[in-house]
C-alpha cells in the first residue's frame, strides 16, 4: 500500500476516537503530506495512535488474540461435545483448524496491516530531520516513538510466530510492485532479529511514568520485558515440520538456548532492578481497578492495549462472569471463555487469587447468583461488568476494559524461570517467585505459604514445576498458558494428563477405584445467603461448599449440583459407563475417546494453525502447509 495513503488511513482511524480517555485521544491535522507528518512530533504520535487502533479490531486483540486462539489447556478450556467440525472456530481449540477458515485469513491480514503500518512509521522517522538531529545518548520523545513502533512490530511478530510458526518477515514498507512469490522465514531468525532490534532502541526509550498515556503505550520497561519473552521463546521448544507434510511434526529446542536464557536474565533483570513497576495493589484491587478503566503506570501492568468504551473490548463480556440481560443497568455478558472445572480445585485454600480468578456462578436477569460449575463452565472472575459503572441495560461487548498484555508478575516469573534454567533455584530466582506469592497470601501465612513453600523447591526440577504451577494460578483467564506450555515442551503431557484426570475423576466420583486418585468432588452444594456488600444489601449471593474441603454428603439446607459424577456415567444406549461427550471430544485433535489407549504424553501436539488458503494462493506456491494441514 502507498505510504501516504496508509498514513492518512491510520490517522483517520485515530480521528474516529477523539472522545476516549486512552492513548487514541489525538487530534491530528487533516490533509497532510508524508513530509509534514514526519516533521511534527504531534503528527507522528497521531500516526502511532493509528497503529494502536488497528490492534483493537475483532480480528486482532479485541477478540481473536484475546480468547479465540488460546485454549485448550489445563487452565483455559473450550468444552466440545461433538466430533463434527465447527466452522465458527472452536476447532482451533481442538487442534484441528482448517486452512479455508475465514477467521485465520482475517487475523493474518489484520496482523500484517499492523506490521506494515509500523514499518511505514519506522522508515518515516528514520528519514526525518527530527530523528536525525535527536540525541542518540539520551531518550527523547522522538526516540521513544521510534522505539515504540519497533516494539509493537516485535510484539505482533511474536504472536504470529506463536500462532503459525514460521511466517513471512517484512521490515520494510510495502510497495505496489512487490514480488509475492516469497516464502516464510524461519522463526528463530525472526526472533533473533527482533531481539537485536529491540536491544538497539531500548536505551533511548522512556519509562511509562514519563510518557503521556503511560502503560497504554509501549515503553522502555515493556521493551525490556518483551526482549526477555522473545529470548525465552527463542531458547524454548517449538513444533517443527517433518519432510512429510502429512505428519504432525516434532518438537525441537532452539540451538544455543543458553545464550537466549542469559539475554532473558539480563533484560528481565533490568525491569526488576530499575524499579519502575511493582505489585502494590492487592490482587483483588488490581482487577477491580482494571474493570474501572484505570491502569496505574507504576504497578503490575507493563503494557495494556487501550480498548475503547462502546467500541472495542470483550473483557467483562466474553471474558468474565456471565450476566443475563434484564431490567438492571449492566447489560449482558456471555462469559464465553471458560476455565477447566479442575482448575478451581488446584489452588491452595488460602490463595487469595482463587476466588478472584474463579467464579463458579453467573448472574441471572435480576443479578442473582446462579451456580455454574462443570467440566469447562467455570467463569473467569477477574473481569465483571458489575465491578464498574453500568454501561446500559442493553450493553454487550465494547466494554473498553484494557487488555493487560504483559504484567510485572509475568516478568518476575519469567526471570525466576530463566535463572533456574541456567543456575538452578538461585536466591534471586527464589525472591522473584516469593514476590508473586506474597501478594497471593495474607501476611500471616507468608512463613509457610511463601518462605517455606519456596524453600521446599530445592532443585531445578522442583523449582521449574513450581514456576509452571505459579503461572497457572497467577494468569488464569489471561490466555498465556498455551504459549507457556508450548515453549516448555509440556503441552502434550499436560493435555494427556488433563484428559485422563477428567476420566479418572468421573470414575472415582461414581464409586470406582483409581490408584492415586481420591477425594474427588462428585458434587458441590450451595444455598443463597445475604450479600455482605453494604452497597447491595437486598441481593443474595451463593455460599458454596464442597470446594475446600471436598465433601460427599449434602449439608442441611443446601442444594446439590452434580459435578464430576456426570463426567463418567452410564450410557443409556450401551448400558456401559463411559466418559460424557465433553470429556470424549474436548481435546479430540490430540487425545479423545477413540485413541486414548494409543496416545502417549510424549506425542507431539499440533498447537499451531495452518496458513490460510488465501495466503498460500497469494504467495503463488512459495508457502505450503505442514503438520497434517495439507488439505
């Protein structure tokens, strides 16, 4: 696309949103030329705002990257009860996406629009007098914006790599006379370039506390954290194709992975040591603040996509506690992203994150709590329309609640992981893990739940398992788990174990004996009690028993809701006990009722998506699908 047209389009996008309170609240002039744009810091900022606007479409981070591409794991999960392909996209979660799906093509195109826009801005700044005359030893507004565009470009490429593997790599502006007979670039080469690229601009970027709109822009600390994540991805494992396109492929670790773990330690360590971010707010207050459209610049969030009220964003709607539309002023919420029912029971009973993250209920049309707990019907409690001001009785998505793409807790746990990989559970790695756990438990419990717990993880294997567990408990509902499991080469093992956990819990709940499995919650029990919230004294809430501790008999005055009992039950047609359909088919592209006996936790899992058919056609034979997607 012609650069002048593209830049005009981006700034027009920014002009559409002048009423918001986010970074997109800009007022660029109209009718400008390319030279005029890059001679003015204000116009460059407007062009950058256009890049953020492109990120906020449904095909990018307002929907697809928020919750469509990221299940199924032992945390986020999409229950599927049929063997039929769902053309609307749930088979992405089942590891069986199809190249001809328009969802894949639309997201691919949306991501490259952002990349092309970033390339335009990078080239425009490089050619501008503002940049040429700027200090290259001290950060300034122009060098911040230059680094900002490069950081956003790197983020987009990372997400594309995590979805597709090797992708087409462009670092120059698009022109009308390009040769589209170009293939994909090896993902390791892309990651290596991006790491070096971000390292080159990091010293000249500004911290969120010094930048207008703060963490709604890509700033220095986020650049450092992203270098760390890029390095862990480069040093981690990835699915690679076999010579036979019909084969699923095999997992391979990047060469020289020690070098990239060292880079991660260096740059994640910078974030920690420079002290720009911390975990000041309690876990509950942090999420309530997010739901009220407030993102402090020096707390947990390091980069937050600035979604717009009434226009973009499904946090609180698709991701959050379900609400049935009624006469109340909060509208509806679908709660489409679910957590695995077993996830709720993985938490320590004193972990303050459990009841913030996991909501085993929904709200009906009168805002009364209704029990909602099943194989994959556990709502994400971090987001709720009820936490913020009402948006109207017919409001749906478009909540405007920001997308916290990276948090300081993420940096702490990545740092602990990287140090442990290279040096074992060194004191600084232990302290990073402790900082996350201190917020998760009351101070009275720190001696046992923080200090004692971390001390017990006394070797690299135990400490790594603790990092795996902690990331599950800390980031539930934030759709990080899939990518973590892939780079750890733990995805197939975790899904294999999760499938069998569902089966075994169902067996035990029905009275069978399964070695090593006991104290399974066959049911949960609930009753309505007065709401302790003084602001809503007329409403009731649910008192739920059977989560911790697990109990098998109904307490007096409580209603029973069957939980694990129905996961493995009598099939009326065959008169045999077998898993219910959601257990049978939820992970069907990897392990299911028909192949479970022949599967191994070491088998490769096809977590990547196929290249869209339209992309293959456009690139005129230079790109082809592998991993069994050759159809």
